[in-house]
């Protein structure tokens, strides 16, 4: 009886470990996300949320990156969920917002960052960065 119980416990641990491993292996870590020409990708999705990885290197300057992140922080449809990687930002969007709405928001923020950068002098950009703690 002990052998049967031990075998069942061993199988349970193996299968639960396999399930956990497969879940972890699906998460697209920073170093292997392929954005191609896209500004963002939907990296994960579940029944409640979509998870977006945004390629911050597609923004034209450090000012645009900082402005984008600052503006995204104020948005209600997305929440930044990573610790502040300089190249990739992770956002979660609840399913109450469609993927199209979230995509439009991310692209709009990207465009606004470029427009704002084009409208400001270097001095104004530096002042904004300094006053916003960037």
C-alpha cells in the first residue's frame, strides 16, 4: 500500500510540475520577444486580461520613451506591470476593453509622444524630463 501511495504522490508531483513548467515556458521573457515591425505584441491572454509587450525602442528618443510611459501611467485602460525595463514595457488590459481599443490607445500614445517631441525644443524637453523625474 505504501508503494502505491508513494507512486501516486510521485506521479502527481511530476504532472503538476510539468503543468507548471509548461505555463512558465509560455511566458515570453524580455530577451526573446520578436516584435518584427510591430510596436507591441499581445504576449499573453487569459479569461480576464490581455498582456501587451511594447517595444520602447520603436520610440524616437529618450524623451519620447519617458513621455509615453508617463502618459500610459495616467490611462485607465492599461496598467504597467513590469519594473521598468528601458527596452520593453509590459501592460495589462482587462477584457472589458477590446484588443482593438487597447491597440488604438497604444498607437495613439506613440503618435502623441512623437508629436509632442516634435513641438518642443531640446531645452523644453530637458526641462520636462527634469520636472518629471526622468
